C-alpha cells in the first residue's frame, strides 16, 4: 500500500476541521488533501522516470510537508536535505542520489540551480516558508484530485542521508512498509488519543520531525500546532493547547529557562535524536510533574525502543531516566561481544537489531550494506549499550567513539555521566586523541554550568577517586559550547580533529 493512502485513512471524517495551525495560518484536512494532490499532479506532469528522487533543500513549512506527501502520492522517492547544507555538502548528495527534481529556498536558487544543472538535474524549483515559490506557482495550475500511485510494501519511499559525524554520509533507503509499520507501532505504543494535539517544533528533514512526529499526527488524525522554527517563548505560550510534544534535548533545556510552563493538558513529552542528560530529565519532572519518555532510533531503522507510555507497559509502566526502554513490539534487540557471542545481562556490548522498520540498505552501496548486516540478518547499529534484567536498554555510546588507551577499552559515556554531575560542569564530551605512549589518550571537553567555571585539575582529582586510572582524562578542556549537528548531537569527530595534536607537539 502507498504510505500516503494509509496516512489519508487516518484523517477525520470532517475534512474541514483544522489539521495544522501554523502560528495562526490554518490548514484544514481538505487543504492537505487538495494541496498534496496538485503538487503530485505537477510532479507527474514532468514525465520523470519511475523511482525518481525528489530532493527538498527547503526551510520548514506546511507546504514543504505537502511536497513530501505529494512525492508519496506520485510514487516517487523523497530526499530531504538539511537547508543549512552548503555547496560542498549538497554537491555530494545530488551527485550520489541523482535526483530528477531539486526544490530549494528562493534565496539559494542561484547557486543550487547551477550546481544541480551541472550534474544533470532537469528541474529546479523554489519553495519558501511564506507560501511562495515557483513550485507552488506551477502546482496551482493543476487539478486538486489525484489517485495515489500503487506501491508495494518493499518499494522505496525515501532516502535519508546519515548525519556524517563519523564519515561521509550514506543514503539509507526506507520503504513504504518500513515507514508505515513504524508509524502504526508508535500509534499503539504511545497510546495516541482521538483528541491529541501535537505541538510540532522539530525540523522535517530528519526522522524525528518528519516520520515520527508528522506521521504520528497524520495517522491519528490529530491537529498540529506548527512552528517553522523553534522559539522557546512562543512554544511555551502554546503548550496549554497541546497534549503531545516531541523534542531533542536542547529544546527541553531552553524551555526550562522559560518562566511559565503550563502543562495542564499535556499527556506525553518525548525526547530523542541525542542523549538526554539525567539532570535535564530530573529538572523537567521537578518543574512540570512529567517524566520525559526517552526512545531510541536511527535513520536506518526508525524507532527501535521506547520507555513505556502507559502504566502496565515495560517494568510496571515505569519510565527510567538515562535509559531508552525495552524493544518496541516486533523489534528484535540483542547485545553481542566483539566475537559475536551474546552478552549476559548488564554486560556492555554491540547493539544489533532486526524488524519491519529496518532499512533495506544504503543507496548504491551494496558492499557497505553487506558489511552492516550479520550473516543471520541483524543490523549492526554501531552503538554500544547494555540491557538490564528489566529489559531496558542503556546506550553507552558509539562503537566508533570507543577509546583504546594503553590497551584498555574506555567508554566515553561512562566518564561523561560522572563529569556531568560534578559542580560547575554543564555538559561534557569525552574523546580519544593520539598519544605517543598510550596510543590514544582520554580527553574531556566540558562546558561551564551557568556562571560557574569548573577547575580542570579539580575535576581530574575527583575522577581519580571514583574510577580506574586508565579512564581518567589526561586533560580537561573548558569551552563555552560543544559543536553539534542540526539534531543536537555532539560532533565528536570535529572535537577529535581540533585536539588531534594535543600530545604530539
């Protein structure tokens, strides 16, 4: 089944009811149906080859969401791209995916169109966040009736390029079946209610905002309070109208700085895309009375695990801060040692998964795809973690972030957890850098908490009293902020590059 058909089946009977409130601009469910139909008809008129990729390098807007729905309806493949990407980055994505159409913000048309045309793209249109652009101009000429193109569960629906924090971005291929199965699982597990209202403040070039948040509301026929960009004060003002909120940890930190947080109608706060500090989790509970639900997913797999939503799920329905919960229904989860053998309870190892939402592979990279799957069909996530007796997964970090110092394995998350609880430390990132004696040396980069500035020597002495000497950072560097990608993940690759010569001079 075409994913759009399944999402459309969730629309309410009253199509004239408000589907999206975009800061006062109201869109009905009928508007979503008609707008995506006109865009789909225009895409079909371009006479593109079957399976063509439609690249969207656009700012967030309701019209950008309609473009995504139109691509699904027309049976093409959606390629969302971070609008912050510059020429060098965009050149890789366009060269690799070879899209038939590129849609970009009007302010970028000059350089994007030049780059696209040089690489054989036939069509480049503009789409802005103020309901203007050549794409909308063309679509307005089309019929507002459209029959979605038939698609099988295994047919490609979207390509998501990985963040590239550990290397060159790879295109994860997601099918209609991958996306639909995950949306249906989350609808049940997160107990979506008929009267739920989603406050949508996430970007839509990523799994979290596009597939988890948007799909959830569309499939459930729930109204969305839509923000093209996150503004803590504006979001706080509309919290009383919402019952579901999804955010990355940074959004929760910023909301905690607001004077008023009226969460009287809120049912569920969800956090993902980056690790949530236990301090933030506790502060949020103390301030609002709500325990944030943490979950775990990837571009390649969509959502895999989740803390429980309802009493009776998981360990008597308990949400445990610092964990990402047990595996979702239908998801296989295992922790294995370096040799592939199973890890016992609470032993740290490599996280592997399988299930209906796991992707088919990387775009035009069959060898890389084969490397990332085991002989018995499990996907190697590249994450390191452990599963407790309660079945809850605790993530320790990325296997590529593992530090081997003097022959000993050091897991950065363990040290970061200790550092983040020490006086004066706001947040930390632990990395390994080249060292002439140890091979790699443990280095911590920390930010101050408020006006307090931590003393590196005091931090090191404190850690020496708590953990083995080989885990203690050889150096602690205090900085104003940690480098992050668009979804809030700390860019450890960049930190390693910045500190690569620390012990080599």
